């Protein structure tokens, strides 16, 4: 195979950055806005997230004795963490978020070698329920932004709906008729065009970008010294376990694409890399990290499988983390434009969950009940959060988030049915395989 030049590798690496940029930026924008961060703090959160995406990617690409799956993967903050982080931050403060990240990252790092035994707790009936809840429960946030933002006096103004509609249409057009790159970066391109249209309508003031500095150092414990809470740690550990299950599928898919036979040790190093990235993310007040599937599609479609491209992508992300102007520009994306993009992205997450559930044997009543109650509890709390408002704070951190509440319900019911099944049958039944 012809050696890839540095220029070509750099250009392809930039494509990977652009393909994942919007997904990476949306998470800090949602979480930061929900917990009441200022514009300056929000810009820092976006910047440090980009920086950590680069660090996490390099941790995964470079193979050491303990970390790195050694595949062309790009890592970004996981949508799974959005709801739990908002719940923890609202109840216990932002420092509790980062204490939970550090502790959960350490737990993930330690258990990575035994995860094949733990993964059995996440068969398709559990994983599909969790992913579906994640997607559906986040959609209201997208709808609020489409209307102009929660509490906006002109909520639902036709200008907002038109901008969101334009963004959605552009995403559909690029996905349907675009090139390999434009399909992968459809969301980013649509958001940029929507932002420019909003600027032409007089809805954006770019003066904060002009005022922002060109360079800033990343700062450990920017938002304060982490605090540690048992229930918050448990919550983020659950998020980490779900992320590991999802990453397993991505690792195996990339292994097939790159003709690399993955061993248990390879997978364990991959899990540890994500755990290490989460620990560092907690120290720098960022997010937990997981493998981005859209970048896997880009690897498959371009046919370029070398890790050299991803190394460039990782360094580009790190550089972006030192550029406040870029982060500040991201915070100025109009809410309707962002909401339109979020609707597509979160809807895609829900569709992925439904696809996982399609592998479930619904002829078994146990599976029907598990999915029914997991979705019922998760989405019920999402629609009427006041139902758990009177619970103690130590319990509410597990119930305020529909994602966590639904996940715990699915895990408990699946475990209960499996245990009772073993007791009442003489034939040993295998658990559903996690793909």
C-alpha cells in the first residue's frame, strides 16, 4: 500500500475533526447552559472539551502496555452523560460532576480486564432500552431550542422555526446527495450555513468573538476542586459501562474494516484508554469520552485505514482547545439552528436504540415487561420530573435523570428475570450476546 503523505494525512485528519465537531460541541453547550454557566465559562467548557477529545483520541490510537486499542478511532464526549451530568450539577453542584468523573474513570480503568464478564449485564434488551431512552429523553431539549430557548418571550417565532427547518433540510440534502465527506460532516455544514443565515437576519452579534483572545492555557480544576458523592459516582459509572458496551461494537466493526483480529487484551486496552480519558477529563473539568461511530463510517467510505490520519486529527483537536475564538464562535450558534441539529442527532440515537431492540426476542414476556417498564419509567420521569421531586437528594441523583432511572430499571428487571429463570428451569439458558 502506498505510504500516505503528511499533507494528505493532515487533510483527511481535518475531515475527521469536522465530521465529529458538532457532536462534540453540542454536549458542553447543553450541559453548560442547563447548569447556568456564563458565556465565558461556556466558551471554556467547549474549548477544554475539544482539547480532551484530542487527548482521548491519542490515548486510544497509540498502543501502550495498558492503554490504546490501536485502531483509527476518534473519541468525543458521549451523549449518554448529558442527562446524568445535568442532574448531578443541579443537585450537588458542578464540582460533584468532576469528582464523579474521576472516580468512575478510575473504576472503568480497573475493571476493564474483566469487562467481558460484566458486559453480560447489558444484553440487547437492556442496551436497546437504555439507548432508546437516551435519544427520546433528549429530544425535548432540541424542541426547546428550536422554539428559541426555554423561557423566550417570542418562543415559537416563525424566524426560529424557519432556521431550524432550514438546518434540518440541509442535513437531509447533504446526507442524501453529498459526497463522502459532506455526508460525514452534514451536521456541521448545515449548522454553519444556518448560522450565516441567522447573521444575515441580524440575530447574531459576533463582537464576543472579536473580543476573545487568540490563545489560552488549559487549566486543571477550572471550576473548583472536585467533590465526591457516592450516588453521583455510581451514576457516572453506569454511564461508563453503557459507553463501554457501545464502544465494543465500534471496536469490532473497525477491526473488520481494518482486517485486524482483536483480542480480549486489545479490547481491555481500549476500555482503559476511555477510563484514563475520563479521569483526565475530570481533572480538567471536561466530560467522559467514547468512540464516535460517525468517524467509523468515514474510515469505511474513504478506504483510508491508517492511524496516521487519526493522529493528525487528535493534534488538531488539541490545538483547537487552545483557541478561545473558536470556542466563543461555537457558543454563538443560534438556538434554533442548534436545536434543528440536535433533533436529528438525538433522533438518530433513539433510532439506534430501536435497531438494537430489533434483536430482542419479544415472544418472551420477560423481555416485553423489561422494555415496557424501562421506557415507562425513563420517559415518564422525563415528561413529569416533579414525580421524584420529594425524594431525598441521595436518591434523586438516580431518578432525576430519565436515562439513569430507565437504565437502572432495565438492569434490575433483566437481572431478576435471569435469576428466577435459572431457579425454575433445568435447562441452562445462555444470556443474550452483546454485539
